[in-house]
C-alpha cells in the first residue's frame, strides 16, 4: 500500500438522506478506524449502500457529511490510489474483456499497466482475463471488481458485499486479503449480510437499521455485552427491563438474555421492583443473535468500548 | 495531465467494445450504396446529369448531415449505456469531479465521432471515384473541394457525437436517448420549418450543406457558429445534469 497512516479514518457525521418522503439515513454518525476491519451490517434497505455512496460522493447527503482522512471524496487529488471500491458486481460492460476493463481504469488514473497482470494474478483471473465479462460468473465479476479496487494499492478499501458469489476458497482468500490489508495499517470497511463471515473477519462492527445507527464498536466487546438472568417472574422482569431500554429475549435454557443495559442496573431494577433473581451471569452472544436484537424495534444506539474515537462522543455503555 | 488521462481512459472504453466496428460496417454499406447510385442511378430522363459536374459530384458525396446523425447515435449510445451498465460508477470514482469526467468523455466521444465521419467520407469519396469510370463522367471534384468535404464531415462527426453525448448524459437510457436524437435531428427541424419558414437556414441539413460548400443560404461563419450551438446546448445540459444527480 502506498500511504498508510492514521489519517485514513472514515467519518460519517450526522448524515441524513431522503428520497422523496422516505428518510433513508437519519442523522447517522460513526467512525471507521484504520488498521482494523470494520463490518457494516444492517437488514435489507437499512441504508448501507446509500451510506457508502455518500462516502464516495456518488450520492449527496441532505444534511451532514462524510470524509475519508478528513477529506471529502470529491476533493481528493488521486482517489484511485487512496480508496479502493467494490460497489456493484455488475458494473462492467459485458462486451469488454476483464483485462480491458482494468486498462480503462489504469489509463484514467495513470496507474502503471503492469499492475493489471499483478492484480489479475492476485484475484485468480489471469486465465480468464481476455474473455468478455458478460461470460463471467458472479464470483468472477466480484474478483474483477476486487482487482479494480486494488489497482492503485490504496490504503482504504470500501467494499459492498464483496463476498457475494465467491466460493468457500474465495471467501477464505478474501478474508485473508482484507485482514492482511488491515494488519498493514489499512482501513477496511466492508458491508456484508454473511454474519458468520463478518464474525470471522471484522474487528469492529457498525450496525444500522432503518437508516439509524443501532450499534457500533469492537465486535468482541459487543459480543460479551449480554446478561443471562434467571427469575421466577420472567414476564414481569421482561416488561420492566424493556421499559428501561433493554432488549430481552428468552434463551435456550429458559433464562432471559438481556442486552442494552448494565448488569448492575438489571440487579438494581429487579431489586427495586421486588423481583427475586436466581442467577445474573455475563453472557456472550453470537453475532446473529446480536444482529437480530440490534435490528429489532429498539433504536437506542449501543456503543462498544475500546475503539478509540468511535466511542468518544457518546461514551460506551458497558453491558 | 489528469484530464488527458481521463480522455485516454474514455477512448479506451470506446475502442474496447464492438460498437465502433458496427458503425464502420454501416459506413461501408453507405459507401457501397453511393457507388451503386453512381453505377445504376439515373435522372428522370434516363441521363446521369446528377454526376455531370464537379458541383453535382460534390453534392452527391456530401456526407455532413448523415455524419452528424450517425455520430449523434454513436455518441448517445456510448454515453447512455454507461448508466445502463453501471460503468459510470468507476468513472466517477476515478474522477469525482464530475464536470471534468464528463468533459473528458465528451471530448473522447467527439474525437471518435470525427474519426468515424472522416472515415465514412473517405470511403464515400473512394466508392464514387471507383464507380465513376463505369459512366461517361470522370472524377471532377477539385482537391480544394475534397478538402472542404472532408473537413465538413469531420466537423459534423464531432458535432453530432457531442450532441448525442449530451443527450445521453441527460436521458441516461439508450432507448430514450436514441429516440430523442432522432426527434431532435429528424423530426423537430422539419416541424420548425413548417412553423417558421426562415428556420430552414438554421437546421443541420442546411448548415452542413453550407459548410460542405454545396449551398450558401448563410455565411460559412454563421453556419459554423449555428452548428456549434446545436451541439453545445445539449453538451452543457449533460454536464449540468450529471453534476446534480445521484449515481444510483
């Protein structure tokens, strides 16, 4: 990578975007740190792609702004060497070969042409480079998109569902590639609906639902941020804790899994309400469980700890 | 320097698909038709007076308006398909300052349009020159007139492609932009002439007839300025439309 330093953080600040009367992004604020892989999660239509398009100046925010290393994308002098992007797997002319697609980009960005063969080799497309893209499988188009993103050896990667269509070997290769870029100090921001893959890949997560931030922070911290509660009055306790802003669901062993408030607050609330607790145990959760909790109706943002600036404005809520 | 790189990238786009070859085949067919007209065509009285003088032959070979129409279709397809295929996304990622990217695209499309039109004019001149020996007439167009024909066609190609590129950027749909090009160049001018008779001097067919040296309804400079306006208005509309819109 050409330039890697701490200045390549991605900042989304109070971004609001409307299409007609629909609010697609609602005052969205978060930071993506360099040197880490950040997973960007949310249900379909949550606003992930729109957020990325605003970050890349392909769409305009109605309010707020997004920057990469403190600079708006449109103000970058050499964006192809700063940010590698995969947005849509079909953004290719079907009658153009994979190699020529990359030639167009190297011509326009002034990147040495020897990078084309290097990247085709890296993504495993060297044998198919001179075939028309129209004959490529989805996985091959994803690989071509990744080759295009890496042409300028950029310190920042913004990838929208890059694992779509990749076979298991491809997923593994992609994971190693992205982890390697982050380990070298790069900023990797990747949206995915493959939660198990994100669980393996991401250091941090940003979760949006209906255009709003619902959770952000270090994944391992967030995964620990649950409490298993046993009580003889689960229904009453559930109502009480939900009123206090927690998400509550029943665990596999009949216990209540509570997220969104601190373990001490659970005990205090139960005590104040005269509800006897039989167990109060910190509980780790799978990303899938967490995701379903985060994207339910609870819109109170959850901030994980130890992610630098990510948690500085609204301090972490240790759960 | 950056802008020249963008132009080079846009030229690479145009030369790495089959579209220019399709247009070249069309040009060959047009040249063959012109040759067939010279060999087999006659006037009402059975004579061949339509090729009896240098001016007649120049008029037969004048390719300006056809070049403008053809390259307008070329330009509008080249630009509108970028939105259809989504290839405009890497373009704007490489050059987020969109006016610069669009101007590079319009420049490349105009250069390609000029080249195609020039090739078409050369093919037509060659076809007519090869066909004339089969008649009683020789090739009578002077070198100066040939130069004017070639220059007019190259200009027509650039102007047409620019007009098409502008409309393609505004409409962003191949079918819609092709239809609009046909309306703008084929349907609206005759309608305008029906409404305002004097408009006949300012429609592309007349203007290229003047620029090719075939007629003289208006001065050459007036014709050049007017034909430039036919391209610059849609070109500017394309730049403004792209500047404002989200790429979705």
